[in-house]
């Protein structure tokens, strides 16, 4: 006998979506980044807030790294 499919809750659905996105990102990174950009722009996916948060975090982290590197270079070599 087959059991009926269990309806996923919001958290389980979000975790499943995140796992699928991470798996796709590791296998085809360039194509996946392009696709995720469109997914985040559409705003229909339950993973959209996470995608936007990660994008902003990576952008801010890159700026902080550049500023810290410049500050350390000035401190030690000037």
C-alpha cells in the first residue's frame, strides 16, 4: 500500500528549497547565479529573502575586506 504524500509545512518547504538551490549552485555555479538573480528579482520563491540577504551580505563583506586591506597596507607601509 502506498501512503499519501505528506503536506510539507512552511519551514520544511523552505529547507527543501534551500537544499535544492545549494545543490544546483555547487554543480553549475555560473548558470545558477544567473538563475538565482532572476528568482530573487521575481520574488515568487520562498527562498527569495535568503537570496537577497546573502547577496547583500556578500557585497558588504567584499567592501569591508577591501577597506581593511587598504587600512592595513597604509598602517604597515606608510
